[in-house]
């Protein structure tokens, strides 16, 4: 995946986070975003954004970071 594709994933995840944040608890909002990623993103896309988050998550909004953590948590898998 190129840098441009990674930037697109970051932008897309941040937009999804903004659109799915409903002002519920942070945990509920993060679970909603993680569920969206699990249902609609290819495994390769999820892996790429998780790798990015593990190394340098500066471009991700807080809800996106939380959603990735939920996505990677053992209880979810």
C-alpha cells in the first residue's frame, strides 16, 4: 500500500469516526466505528491502519485510535 493509500485510509477512518460519533460514551462510539471497520473494510485495510496506529498515530483523531484498539482487542476477535 502506498503512502497515498495510507493517507486515504486515515482520512476515511477519521471521517467515519466523525460521522458515527453520536455523543454516547466513548466506548460505545468506538465500538460503533470498530464494527463499521469490521463489516465494511477489507482485512488488508484493517491491518494497514492497525500497523500505522502502532507506529505513528498522530494523524488519527482520538475516536479513531480508540476504535482501532477495540478492533484489536481479544474480546472482539
